[in-house]
C-alpha cells in the first residue's frame, strides 16, 4: 500500500462577493475548488494569502465599491507582495485589461465563464510573475458555438463532500440550471458579460440536487437569469422545461422546498404555474420583474411585453396558484421616464400587490443599447425621489397584506437563529431557547421563539404580530392550536 499523500500546505483565502444569487453560487464553487487544493477560508483580508473579489456590473455603484476596495488593498500588497489578488465575475468580463490599468497590483482577472480556472490562473500568475487575464468571447466575436464554448459551466465541480454553502445555511443551496441571457433588455449588461443563454442538462441538475440533499440540504433554489425560459433539447426530439425539472426534483426524498429565480413575464407558461400549484414542495412564490408600469418605457427597455400583458399574467398567476406571493423589480428614472410614466409604475405596484419589490435607480452601462441610444435624462435627485415614493407605496402594501396573517398558522422551513440571536449561541436562554427565523412557502420571513435544533425542519407557527417585512409568531403545539377555521389554514 502506498503512503497517504502528505497534507497540502494551508493557504488562506479571503473572498468578497457582491451582486446577485448567481454570484453567491459562483463564489461558493470557487471556494470549493480552492479548498480542494488546500486553501482555508478567512474573514480577515489581513491574514489572507489570496484575496478574491467576485464582482457585479449591473449598476455603477457595485463597480465603484470594488474599485475602492482595490484601492485600499494596494497598500496591503505593497507590504506583502506575496499576496495574490483576483478580480472575478461580471466586472472582469466587462472591464478586462482596464482593471489591470486601474489596479496594476491585481494578479488575476477572470470572467464568469472562466471561474473553473481560478486556481490554475493564480498559480500561473505566481510562476510567470505577471497578471493573468481570462475572459470569454464577446457575443459578436465568433460563431455561436465558439461563443457558447467560451462560457463553459463549472457547476459539476461542487464535489461530493462539500461543506456548508457560503452565504446560506447548511439547509439551503443554489443550483444553476441556466447560464447567460438572450433577452437583451436595453439597460442591461448581463447578456454581454454572462454570455448566451444555455440550459444545463436535466440529468446533471438532478444529480447535483440529489448530492446536496444527501448532504442535508432541504431547500433548493434553481437559478437562471430568465429561469422560466429554461429548456434543454435532448437531441432525440425531447425537450425538458422548467416544469419537467420541478417534477423530477420533487421526487427527491428529504428535499422539502423548491424555489426558482428569476422569471421573465412572457415565459410564465401555464404548465409552470400548474406545476407550482400541484407540487407541494414548490414554494408558492414567484419573482417576476415588471421593471416599469408604462408601455412607452417598457418599449424603450425592450422588455417585449406591454403592461396589459403583465396584468394578464398576474391574473393568470393568481387564478392558477391560490395564495401565491409575487415579487418584482422596478427601475426608476430610466431614459425618458416622465412623471406620468413613473405614476404608471406606482399604479402597477398598487394593483399587483407584490409581496415585495426591489427598486433600482437607472444606472447607464457602457456597451448597452440604452447607453448608446438614449440620454440618461432623469436627474439623480428625481431618481432618488421616485425610488423613495415607489418603495413607500410597496411598503404600505407589504404591511397591509401581512396583517391578515395574524392569528393564522403558517408552515415555516426553519433556517436558523435570527440575526438578533447571533450565530454562536452565547445568548441562548435555558434549554437553548432563542429567536429563530425561517420562511413560509410564500417566502415570507417568520421570526419565532424556538431553538437551534429546529433548523432545517418544517414547523407550524402561529402568527401573533406582523411588520411590513416580518411575521412574528410562536411554534404551534397541540395545546396552543387556534380553533379550526379559515384563519387556521396553513399558508
Ligand atoms: N440600472 C439599474 N437597474 C438595473 N437592473 C438591471 N440593469 C440595471 C441598470 N442598468 C436591475 C433590474 C434587474 C435587477 C437584477 O437589476 O431591475 O431585474
Ligand atoms: Fe438583464 Fe433583461 Fe436578461 Fe434580466 S432578462 S438578465 S434584465 S437582459
């Protein structure tokens, strides 16, 4: 028998992630790759041998944050030239060499399609003593297949013995089902930095999910920029869609909840809504960004639907899936948005009664159609005011729509101790009693008194109070059950 391999020398990795859930997943996969090469995570950049930034380009603010972090880290690198610095993700693909011009102390620049090579690139930078740049092809820089090939997936790299996913609890995991985006909304940089839309093969997705469930994951969130446009052509005449995937994943023993984000309104098909209605593990929650409530703005955004079509979709959703919660994204202050067109977004929020909305001020992105063709003509203070007004409208709706939950029993998938309770448990009361948090099937946050052992389980909780963003309750025991009636229905 050969001797066991000597332990790899420990290297310390610090990683900072900005942006969407896709980035959180990408970082997790990079960490997993580097861990298998002997890296250990640290929360302190001062202790790290390798410092990585996984970046976002959707708005200018996200980029500014990274450039200022790179500015701060320059001094650290001066004192410790051995430290490796990497810029990963969307900004790396968008700015490419410019990053090295602005921050010559960076060792690795790797776009979202190149993350499987991070460890090799870090090594090459050390060996060759010069920065490494790895990006995918621009969408018009080659034949379709060449461009697609330049964005290889690295999802299967999440090894069988992977520890807790970063940024989530041990019971929750993201699984990518789709890369890239083909919608080309005029304001959006994503189709150029994340490349063409590609669905992953269902077999690989189910295998990855099975492995995660085997490791104790109870809730899986499927990720795609337009997740409900997912399709995979098997090459033998069969095509798999998101509803097929949900049905296949639903069969996994041990899995308790399935979610998927983000949806594109025009692809919200009946088969998908029926799957959400009929599969008990499917979360009754749909994130379907509207972006604006004004046809003229939607047209300039090239969102491909009208307000009427969005309203029709909302009606179909509510009719098909009773009790469903819908959330949305809005951009305020897009090019040419008048007070009147903004007012139509307010009206859309009012009549749609979203569970919540993420509201963003338009941020022009170089390389997008909107930036080429339209003036960014809404002043910053007007954008800020509209952002505040729309948020206030949405918050009032959140509070009103949470109120009917008081007195109801809801089924909560427990995530862990609430922020107030802290991670370590020093402040737990006798018997480990502490404040726990979880979510209902319609994605409402619930805070209740419980204990850490409940994490990863489904529990009935009676709601006693609500705020705009949270339901507060206590665990329902047989003695404390509310009298049966419509208010006791599980939500
Ligand atoms: N400016 C502001 N918000 C944007 N989004 C995408 N691109 C931009 C931009 N250029 C928003 C959209 C999208 C969310 C993820 O980010 O609302 O749904
Ligand atoms: Fe961007 Fe539109 Fe694609 Fe969403 S659907 S990622 S907003 S281009």
